[in-house]
C-alpha cells in the first residue's frame, strides 16, 4: 500500500512513516498542505493521513481543491485539536475518518488504515 502522510509536525510524519514501513508499506511525507496536494496528484496514494491544521493549506482546503481528483484514496484526517471535528464532519469534507492526536498506539492506527484500504 502507498501511504501519503501530510502533517506539519515532523515527529508525527516520522512516526507514521516508520510504522507503515515496518509493515511493508511505501510511505511518502509532505510537510504541509501545498506539498501534500502536489504529491497526492503525482503519486496516487492508496491512503492519506491528512492533518487538519497546517500553516499553508489546511486538510479541509486540500480536500476541497482536489474535489473529484481525489481518486480512490482513503483519507484519515488527523488533528491534535479535536474541537469541531469527528468522523461525521470528516466525511462531510470528503475524508473517511477522523483520528485525534496523539495516537495511543501507532500500530493500531496502521491496522485501522490497512482495514480501510482492504475493504471491498
């Protein structure tokens, strides 16, 4: 599975990338929404971890700009600020799920991602 991780926090990107690679997946990192948008179009990932709040483009802005070009990728919105976000709000924005940070168990997050992508 090809995973794109879009988050402005290096520790979050690195943690998700290492856990994904440990499970045999290809992981690509983007430091912000603009770079994430470009990589999404170039790489056609199977799954995207997309931070909600980033300095350049927010996760919802990335989803809005992609529109129908989002493709079949599953999207997990992530944020340390849960506030107004939950899975219902995430789905309204075009994502599949919302997960609050920090993650209690990074490998459970990867398990969840694998199940999402492998559902037929």
